[in-house]
């Protein structure tokens, strides 16, 4: 059995990362697009006094982010 060189080990690590990294980047882009739709609906829910904890349960958006989105919408 031959040992791999450090360069081969790095190449193997990059090869393992590549498909997962591409998938993650694609999902992040989808999430950003979804946030564009979600943001005004969430801001309105905050204005209607839906509890931030409930918003988190329904959307996964943290209370801090919910507050920041509301503040930005009011400016």
C-alpha cells in the first residue's frame, strides 16, 4: 500500500468539499431569495404583535433578526 503525498491528500479533501460546497452555496442563494419574500410578511407579523418566539418557531428567523428587520422597515 502506498501512502499519499500531502498534495494528494489536499486534492482529495478539495474533491470531497466541492460538491457539498456547491450545494451549500446554491441553498444559500435560494434562502436569500426566500428572505426577500418572507421579510415583509414577517415585519407585518411583528407589527401585529405575533410573539417573536412564535415567529421563530414558524420560520426559523431569530428574534434578533426579526427585530432588526422591523427596525429597518420603520426607518
